């Protein structure tokens, strides 16, 4: 019995079961992640807003905006849940593609089913998500109360007494919710990486002439594009932290360039690096294809030359299929020459890099005075040279 029908990397486990229990599903039975995002934001951020407004009314004090908190709760949490929806569709497509395009040979069907079944067991396991929730709770307390730094009592006495409720809610509910979703997303990605490695051990036979320039395995990069939502969530969180440092600690934006570059490179490697497991097969396919088409091109062009050039048999040259076949052979040879040894191209790299960099743009704009920014914008609109 096959287990690939309806496979999903994310639609399983305690959190999904809880969502289904509350009826957060669409008519087709899939989880309604939009509703889940609205509820998550309302539960995590709503009470903080109410507590802050209440403190504002009672004290008349305007509290400093913590951009890192808002980035986590208003931007990152919805993006992490959106990632689930995207990875659900993309991983299902990849697994189905293995079957419909006959990448799995007949004698490896049971092995393929075993790989998918193992991934489903890991996805549905209760213990990992319980442990991740525990880690999120402990780590959140360490962050909020600065454990290991100033003593807890000192921190409590130093706090604004009117913000105690908000801080406790953030420590016990909001921040653990964010951290749990991050850890869960990384855990699911680890499941996919392991599954991808096991699939790469099957007897895959890439075709060097496939127009996707990846031997026909270009579809393997689809889940990486879905993982870009997770990368954007992490980037938005980091951008919020940097915004606080720039606005309140006097950090210069220019000093963040190297950190942004390292972050972008690391996330590109995290999203696309696992695909290198099939590079060996693609390289062999490319080398074999070049050798085979080299041989075919030599034979065909030699016969072509003898007929049309050496013997000058040109009575039937008009309308002859030989010339078109020569062009088709050249096109096929060019495809083989351009075939990559990785199942992704510049488009995928740029997409992942953009997912990492776009949330950082508001922080970059903080380094440009508003008057200068408006002046440059006006000059661009009027067509003035830079």
C-alpha cells in the first residue's frame, strides 16, 4: 500500500491537532492558517497593547516602543504560520512528482514508501513538539528576566511597576509562542532535509537534456522557496532588534552591513544547501550527457558534411529535415552544456536572498536623514542625475 497520497510536511502533530479541534479548517479540510494567524496575534500582542494603554492612562507616561517585540508578534508569527501553508503545498508536490514522473524505479517502491512513512512519523510525533514548547518557555524566561546577568530580584525592582502585567504576559505567553513556532519550523525543515537526503540515495537518473537545466530535478527546489517565509520571519525579528539598537542605543546603521551579509549568506545556505545532496548525480549525468552528445554530434555532423558539402547533393536541400535536425542537435548540446550540478538556479538564490534582505530595508532607511531621503526621492522623480 502506498503512503504518498496526501503527503504534507506540516499537516500533522499536536499543534495541527489543536487547530483542528478548534475548527480552524477550510472547506477542503486543510487548516485555515489565516484564521490561526489572526488568533495568534490577538492572543500574543493584544493583551500587551491593552496593558500598555492602561498604564498610559494611569501614569500619563509614554512608553518606549520596542520594535523587536512588535516584529516578533505582528510580523514573524503570521509569516511562520504562512510558511506552513506554503510548505504543505510544495512538499506534497515534490513527493507526488517522484511518482508521476517515475523517478522511483519499480524495485525501489517499498523503499520510497518507507522514506515517506518515516517522515510522517517524525512529523506526527508528540514528544518533539512538547520538548520544543518546554525549551521555548525556559528560553523566554531567560530572555525576559535576563537570567545569568543582573539578578532576577534586581531586575524586578528596577522594572516599571505599571508594566509588570505586560512583562509577565510577554514572558509566559507571547515570547514562548513566537519561539515555539520558530523551533517547530526548524524541526520540520530538519525532517525535510533528512527526507531529501534519503530520497537522494534512490536510483535517480537525471536527464542532461532536460530543459530545466537541472536534469529534471529542478522541482526539488520548490520547498526551499516555501521556507523563504521562515527566513523572512527571522529577518524581520532581527531587523526589529537592530531598529531598537539604532534608535535607542545609538548604533550606526553602517555597522550592520557585515552582519546583514552574514545573515543572508547563512539563510541562503540553510534553504538551498540541503539540495546539494543530489549534486553528485547531476554531475555524473552532465558528464555522461556531454560524452554521449559529443559522440552523436561528431557522427551526425560528419554525415551531414559528406552529404551536403563534400558530395554537394543539393537537389533536395530545400525543405530537407537535415538542416533542422542539425539545429535541434545544437540546441540539445547547448542544454547539456548549460546543465547545472545543483537543482536550483539564480532565481532561487535571489528569492531567498530577497526574503532575508527586504525586512531589513526599514532599518537601512534609518541611516538616511528624512530630508536627504525626500531630496533624493524628489530628484529621482524629476529625472535629476544621482
